[in-house]
């Protein structure tokens, strides 16, 4: 959070304000760079999985305890890991058809006379 100061105050403290801004920018760049690197890994931890799925770390932990998502836990470790392919499969497992796809499937069903006398 940055505080807006009067112009006279800024002249006296401008190096410290610049240092604060530079530090904040560096932290943001480091965080974004770390996230970009995590996207390229095949095995990710809870932090990276939460970024990939767009949920909090707590949600990831709940998903693990409820067994709604597959994970790996090395012997003697408390950390859990995920395969990127498992995360992608989780995100795409409950696909809903579009209206156009549904109409095409319905049309195909009735054209194959499986619908019997329903037409």
C-alpha cells in the first residue's frame, strides 16, 4: 500500500519512495516469473497447483483430504505433489456440451431410429 504525499514531502524522501517502489516492482516480477516457471514443470507442489487451478492452497488441501484430486506423497514427507496431467484431467473431466452439440447428438439419435415412435 502506497501513501500519497505532498510534493514538498516527496522531495525530501524521494529516494526512499523510489526504493520502496522498486522493491515492490521487483517482488511482483519475481512472483510472476516463479509462476511462469511453475507452468513448465511436470510435477508441481501445492502452491503451483493452486496457481494452475486458480484456487487457494487451502482449497487444494481440502481437495486432497476429500480425495477429489489425485496426488503423490513421498514416504516420510508431509508435502504433496501433483502431476500436471492429473490437474489438466481434473479441470476437463466434467465437460458440458454446447447447445449446438446437444442438438446434433439429438438429431443423430432420432435419425438412427433409436428413438422409436418419439418423433
